[in-house]
C-alpha cells in the first residue's frame, strides 16, 4: 500500500481495478494460478498513454519487482499490473 501511495503522490489519482483476489475470482477472471493477487502482493491499475509510461518508470524506482503491461485495444481496458513478488519480471499481455 505504501508503494502504491508513493505512485499516487507522484502521478495523481490512480484507478485500481484489481487488488486482492480469492481463488474463485482469480480463476473466473483468467488469472495466473499462482497470481500475486492471491497473496495480497499485486494490483492492476487502469491507465494508458503517457501516464502509463510514467507509472512503469516510477514503479521500478519505488521497488515493484513485477510489471505487466496491457496497452492494446480500447483505452478503458488497458492496464498495468504491479507486484512485489520476490523476483524481477517485465512482461506484456
């Protein structure tokens, strides 16, 4: 939460579309079976354009270890996944 607040302080309001998930919701939403969301370590933020790039840059600086980028299609469906699992990873959807 402190890291997300740090991002919010830098970028302004952020729309978090997914945080902690139960196993059923994770499965129903097509989430990875060992998702960071299941461990209270991940969040998806609805964002696109220049703000998305700024979010990725700041997320790395404040210590997020996993960053998933989904920036295709309609703006309202674009998001950035951030997590703090014990590994370094960057991927796109």
